[in-house]
C-alpha cells in the first residue's frame, strides 16, 4: 500500500498531478481544491495517498491532510459514491464543510458537488451522520498539511525548521476539544458533533471554551 509520496511536481492537469519520485512518475488524482493549493512545477511536495486497486487498473489518489484522506475513505463506503465522486465532494466543500454538512444533515450542501444527486446526497447524510464525529475528533493533527519546499519537509514544526505550510483557516483543534468535552458530559457523539459543527459555523474563530458554551446552548431543551 502506498500511503504517502514525496517528490517533484512534473505537471498538473485538470484532475491529477504527476509527481516525479527519483525518476519514477506517479500519476495522482486530486480534488480541484488540492490541485489549486499545490506549488508550481519543479517544487517538491508530499501527499498522503490512497491506492485504489481494480482488476484492470490501479489509481492513486492524493490528499494534503489526513482528514481529507479519511473523509475520502469514509465517503467511498457509501453505495454509489466512487473515488472520484468523493474527491468532488471534498473538493467542493472542504473537509470542514463536509463535516458540517453531514453532521447538520445539510443535503443541499452535499448535492452541490458535481455528480451527486438528491437521493445520493440523502444516503450520504443518513449513513455517515453518526460517523462524522470520528474525523472531527482527529483535531488539529488531521489538518496538518504536508506540502514541502525544495529543502524542508513541513510536517512537524521545530525551532530550527519553522513550518512553511499554508496557514490554517479553521478551528479543528477547538472543535475536537469541544466534542470530547460534550461526550464526557454524557451527550451522544452524533448530537454533540452536530452542535459543535453548528457552533463552529456561527463562531469560526472561537476557542474550545466558547464552542462548548455555544454548543451547550444549542443542545439545551427548547422551551
């Protein structure tokens, strides 16, 4: 199994990138969102990968973060969602958007992805709603990007090698902490994940404490 590759960008196409790894070119299919985020040809990159094995074909799919990879794997467990449809969903919504849409049952958001009709969107929400919490709980670790430059791997920042990955634009760590707190308080994972996702949408820059308070208000019984 090929779980991750590091090499030089040879070229980017509409739905894939060719990565030169010590003279061997790997064709890696990626979402449009991932392709846009990649550096230009000649740059060194690293991608988490998932190998799809078929009787007459091998296809490699690439992801910038572990959360993106895990969502891709989970989406493809739904009947009717192929590997490229899963890429389309994650590429359209982003990992936070997929989490939010599924935990909140937002069928319209899922349906916005190319090739996903209303029945399939409903099936995705129904089958994955209780499983979204597992990926949200990955927290900041699952959001780490693995783009690297010509000399330094950007996975784990150190004092001597500061990280150069694109800056985070979400509060995944706070969401994970809030989810854990709510579950410890006795709320079900599905209900807790839904409340955290909704609170995060309302307060995208909130820390874990603020998210917990907002989520508790949403979970409170309605008068």
